[in-house]
């Protein structure tokens, strides 16, 4: 174990001893054998203008794709926000989304598993959970899950950066 840490001189990756470090300091080579380079070697490693232009073009393309992705996620988020704004009911005696009365005199209701509100069967979506049991979600919670899935937020534990679409005049 001590040979691995301090080096016996036979291994490829060993920690240099004090004598080796003092010698490297006098030669100004640093810790690594690759640290010291002559000026000629540095100039040979410099990038040519063509190589720099290729690299910059790749960076520009990556930034453009990043903006396109942020706009795509922004459209998903805007659609979800519009659904939330257009909700008409209270989720107790009325359907959360369409506002229709629920109960004996009204429509049959189902219970959304995510937001714990009541919705009518027209505004609810039946899916299957992890135990292959049917569960109901309102369209808002279903869309929320879709946004998390399509944006990658499930992986990053939060929504990535996004750009909301500009509000344009009504489309004809």
C-alpha cells in the first residue's frame, strides 16, 4: 500500500519523492514531465485561423440549437399555463376544467390523483400507474406530466431554461 502512495519507482503513476521534486524545481519542469514546454512547442500547438473558425462555427450552431430548444419548451409551458388559466370550476362540486356540476344531478366525477380535485369523466384522462392499476388525472395534471417528460425536467428535477413565445395579435 505504501509503495502505491509513495512509489517504489516501478509503477507508471507514482507520487514523486522530495528529491525528485527538488530536481524538477531546479529544472523548472513542474510536477509533470509534460509541464515544461519550449516556446517552439507552444507555437506548434496554437490553432490556425481555419481551425478557430471551425470551432466558432460549431459553438454558434450549438447556441442556435439551444435557443430553438428553449423556445420549444417555452411553447409547452405556455400551453400548460393557458390550460390553468382557462379552468372554470372549483374542483369540489364543479368540474375543475369545464365547470359542469358534479354529483347526483350532474355528471359523474372522478378524482385526479395528482392535484386531488374532482373532474368530470370528459375532462379526466384514465392512465395506468406503476402497479398497472387504472388511475385518473385531470387534463392539466396530464399535461404537466407531459411537459416534465418532453422537456427533460424529470431528469434534472426541474424545468430547464425556456423562452416563452411572444404574444402576437389574434391569428386570422
